């Protein structure tokens, strides 16, 4: 297909079903590039209007904190991206984000000991959670002690759920990986991690969700520089980085975020790595990304590929069976680039 990227290992290429008419295939190839569907691995749907997300390139989201019943209702809406969610934040009594005005009481479950941790995990699973979120924000208040954190991880894994940690403050990233946490909700930004820890995280398959643009929303901060340095070294060590924005946290565009992608490019992710970060690990079936217009040349800088990818929209494969289907020529802006 004209302009199609070389899809990197581990990412399934787009294969259109036989029912797509030849004229639709031709129009798609002449108008732009089809790619696998993209996922934002860190959002808070309760803090935004999610209606524009699909048109603006987001095929699936991972909600990492909200009222479980409310997020479950959004997951049933076919007009929205495919939704997986964590349910409530699990935190120590009085811990983050229990004191934040944007976090209603239903967003938080306080876990004081291993027994309450197991019960809280079970409640999230019963509410439909695909993974479990634990808050290790030592700069904002108390965090679960080691035994309670270990109980969260063990119970979640026993129930077949990955654990995502908000790790902020000195030593919290190391605590998370030592406890067996699967994902960090943010690329570490509160301290420069040493190389040995980065290598250990990469070797254990710990995944970092990028969320770089929250550090200044286009006006770089010292935290952004720390995060970029950590991501650069983590990716070079073979670490897994996935595109995540923390949508709902400040003035972020509702849709693909060109600034987030540009920051990942600045951290050394080339066009193939950017695509891996966007597609993630379980792209939703029946959807594809379509980027109108010509694709950048392979030798173009990463920032150029980032800006191009941010123009994507989501198409349903079922719509492509209509012989009159015409690919979009432009996508609505999700916000400032």
C-alpha cells in the first residue's frame, strides 16, 4: 500500500479482509497509510469528554483510575475507543490521591495491610478491572508498606491481572520493580534512575507508560528532562515503552498528542519504535489506523514521523466493505501540537 510503514517485529501488519472492494483498497492506498490501531495506555475518562477520541486517532484506552461502575459503562459504548480499566486507585490510608479535588471518594480504596489489600484487589476484579493500579507517591503522603504492596501484586497476579504503579518520589521505582509491579504509570521523572536499575527493569519486562507531556504541556520542566534521560537510557537497554498521556491531567489534547510523540522521538525512539509504542501489546480487533496524506521518508527525523502519526484517525474494518467508502483527507485537531 502506498506509503505504508515497514511494520516492526512484534506488531501485526494490517491485512484487509477479502470483502474489501478493490476500489476501496485503491482509494486507501492513494489517500494515505493504513496501520494497526493505536492505544493510549494512560487516561482518566472521568476527567474528559471522550467522544472525540476515535476520530482523533485513539482506538483503545487504558483507564488508570476512576469510579469502576462509571468506567464500565463507558466501556460498553461502541462509539468510544475500546476501554480497559483499573478501577480505583489502591493507596495507603491518607495516601495519594485521596486528598485531591479531582478524585472523588469512589476513585480511591485505602489498603492498610495485606488482608485489606487482597480484598481491594478482589473488588476491582469483580468490577471488571483488567489490571490493578497502586499509588506509590511518597512525595504526596503515605504509601503502602512493603508487605501490603507485595499482597496487592500477589493477589492481582493470582487473579490474572497486571499491576500498574504510580511511582513518584525517591526509591519508589525501585520498590515497584522489587515487588514485581508490571507497569509504571509514568516514565520516572522525580529522580534519575541508575543504569543497573534500568537494566533490571528491562530484563524483567517492566513496561513504562510515557506521559511525558504532563511535564509542562509544551513548556519543558526539569521533570521532563529527567524523564527524557530515563526513557532514553531505558529504551537503549531494551526496555518496553508504551504511548500513554495521562489524559485528564491538565491541558492535554483529547486524541493523539503530537507533543507526546515528539517527546518520545526526542528520547531516541525512531519511527519503528514510535509505532510499537502506539500499537501496544493487544491492539483491538476490527479497527485500523488511517493516516491521510503522504508518509514521511524513512530518513526523516523522528519528530516528523511523530507529527505525521498524530494525524491518524480510526476506521472500522466493517465500514471498508462499502464500495462507496471514501477515506478521510484530514482529521480533527486534538489540540495544540
